[in-house]
C-alpha cells in the first residue's frame, strides 16, 4: 500500500503553469492524497492505473488534470473516454474537467441517456476530445457509429465499483471491444472488491495500484439522520435542534447566499450567537467570523459549501444540511466536519418530500446510512432546558453566590413555604425561557398535526396565523392605529394584516406564516422578565 505524504503542492506534480493557474482559480489549495499519488504517475508514462480512494476525495481531478495536460487539442478526434455509472456523475465529471481546463481549447462533453441523441451527435461531430458517458448511451453511439474509440489514448472507468454494482459489466466489456489495444486504462474506485480485480486482470494487463488509506474520520463517527420538513418549517426545526442540544456547536449549510443571510438573520433575531459566511462577504470579515466560531464565541455558523470549504474546525457537535447538498460528494464533504478527531457528531439533513429521491441517491453513492428521524418536539426541548437549569443550579458553588443572597434566602424562608418561594423564583426567572409558545408549529408531513403542546394552540388555517397583541383600547389603540404600529415596526405590508380585532387590553390579528414569523421575532421579549408584546393566539 502506498502511503500518502503530507504537504505536497500542486507545483510538485509536473503540471503546467496553465493548468496550475486554473487549479488555483478554482480554489483548490493543495492536492488531495489521491491526486498527489496519481497525477505524477499518469504524467510519467502510459502505465495502466488502478486507483482507490474514498468518495469525495477528488478522484475526478486526479485523472482529469493529467488528461487536460496529455490531450492534444490540435487534433479533433476523441482521445479519452470516461465511463461513469449515472448521468449525474457523467455531468459532474464533465463539468469538473471543464472547470479545470483553464484557457485550453479542450472540448469535453457528457453523453447520457435521457438527453437528446441529436444534440449529442451535433456536438460529437464538431470535434470533442473527451467524452464522459454512461455505458448504455455510449454503446448506442458506438452502434450508430457516431462515436469512434479506435484512436483513444485513455479509457477511464470512473466509480468502477458503482458501475459493477449497477450491473454494467456486459456494457463495459462490450465498449472495450470498440477500443484499440494500445490505449491505457485507468480505473478509479472507492472500493476494490474482488470483481474489480478480476475485471482489471482481464482487461488491463499490467497495471499499477495506487491506494489511499481510508481515513477513519470519514462518516463512521457521524450519526446521520434526516427530517422531512416543509420549507416553511425548516427554520423552526433548526431552532429546536439547537435548543435541545446542551452544547450545540455546529455548521448550517444553505444552498444560496440569500438563504445563508436569511437564516443567520433569523437566528440572530431569536437570540442565538450566530455568524454567516458566503462568497459575497469580504475575506477579512469571513476570517473574523471564522475566528469567533473557532473560539466558540459564536456557536452556530451558517455557510454556503464554497465558503465553508477548507474550514478546519474540530469538535463540531452538528452539521445541519438546511438545504440538501447538490451531490453525494458535497454531502460527504459537509458531514466530514463532524466526527473528527474521534469525536461523535450528528449530521442532520432537511428534505422536502420531493427531495427524498435525491437523498437516496446520495446515500447510495456515498455508501452511507441516513436514518429518518423526527424534529424534537416542544415537550422534549423544555424537558432538556429544565434539566440544564437544574444542573446549573446544582453546580453553583457557595463561593460563586454572594452572601447577600444567602441572607436574603434565609429571610424569605423564615415566614414562607419553601416550595412556594422556590416555585415563584423559578417562574420569575424562567417563565419566558420555558414558554412553549416561543415555538412555532411544525406540520408533520405524514399529514397529521403535531400532538402534545399544539393541542391547546390556535389552529393555523390556510397558511395563516392568529396573533395576540398585548395592546388594546386602553393603550389608545384602534384597528387602523394597530395596523400602522405593526407596519412601522416590522415592514409587513398593510394587506397582509387581516381580521383585526381590538379589545380593551389586547387585540388579535391574522397574518400569513411568513409575516407572523417576522412580527413575532420583532416583538420578542427584549428584557428577560418581560412578556413579549406579540405572541401566538391561544385556541378559543
Ligand atoms: P471523488 O470522485 O473522489 O468522490 P470528486 O472528484 O467528485 O471526488 O471531488 C469531490 C469534491 O472535492 C469536488 O467538489 C471537487 O471539486 C473537490 N476537490 C477535488 N480536489 C480538490 C482539492 N485538491 N482541493 C479542494 N477541493 C477539491
Ligand atoms: Mg468520483
């Protein structure tokens, strides 16, 4: 087994300046182990290679970069065929090579079933150097003689184990018959089961084995779960996950910069110590936020994949996929941030019912197990909060509490019932924190509403919420003035506020979920022991 050496640079691998430029532009800082192993061997001579490295370790660039160097763009013929198991992977490999080719004239196209064959034909005719294809569609083209593999120099079998798992052995063998004897064959795989070895010995003649040791930090220390939630419930689910954890320290991944901003803003409004990083945030600002995160001054960091790349933070308790990652590799990358250095971590992926198929694809390709679970319910969260309060109270040492408090306590207990007094005190301190009404309803996607605490709650009909406002006629409010007051304080549009009812000491309004969220956040208690001005209405 070849071990990998640390601190190898891309410059050490024999790549040209032009390709190096493209690599840095793409944002790769140093070669991954499989790249450090493979690139020099591929550039050295034309040996066949069988390379094994875990999913998400950069195998595409490991063969893609040398191919970019080796292909003669002055010629117009197909010089390399890359076989990939699925259309997603074919597209991904093609995109990755395209993004690494820099200013080269290299032409690479994906060819897969489901896409119009005529369109593929036109592109093939124009002259293509690298074809990345799924086995079935490649055979179609070979039979139609629209693809000629007689002159190829390189045949890459990417994700070879997956291709065999999917039963493509016959197709692979057939495709090989259309190629010439002198090409080199490069096999890349995450695992090396016996059937891969027999395939190699049958078709590859002599070959070199390049193997990257499996890193234990991968996914096995990470508990992986997913929740099915509506998009509009994701934020509530996130809040609950954070609240139920005694020491939450996690990364929250969102798809877009906008999502990152929204989630981080909402979190901050709800009182969490949070920060956001994405491509539009200046580098020095990003570093500052990252610094705070590393020091745990903030414990929830919201990020895009790109911004989070290369973040090296240990001991995360959680990685939350607020948006499902776009591919299995991104999933492995993201969740690889928990469970590091021997610490157990939890990765939670939010999916909408439509994303279920995608999750299963990720699970299959990443060869991992993601279990369905339920968003913590409010009862559980409150029980956890109480437990934490208890622990804090019990853990406080005599030295930390000033004498005046002991004297005070003694006096209070002299003439009062201790249970009553302690009860009062707990209620005085924690009423707000333990108020179930700070949580919003989450709709169970199985169709049933959440049981338990929500029984006593105003039922939200048609995506609307009824809100209770602690202002009434005695505060000189009337309907118009109340609406104005809400608009001025929250920016919510006039027409969204409906069914305004003003009573002596309080009022009610009805607004859509989104606006309710905005209003509730805006009027959340500012001082610890004050009631919020607006809360969800209780059921009548
Ligand atoms: P594999 O085929 O081994 O599963 P991929 O080639 O799909 O992995 O790479 C996974 C991800 O890692 C891709 O998003 C790719 O752009 C990225 N990547 C590859 N090499 C590097 C590198 N040297 N530095 C940073 N990111 C990299
Ligand atoms: Mg791959």
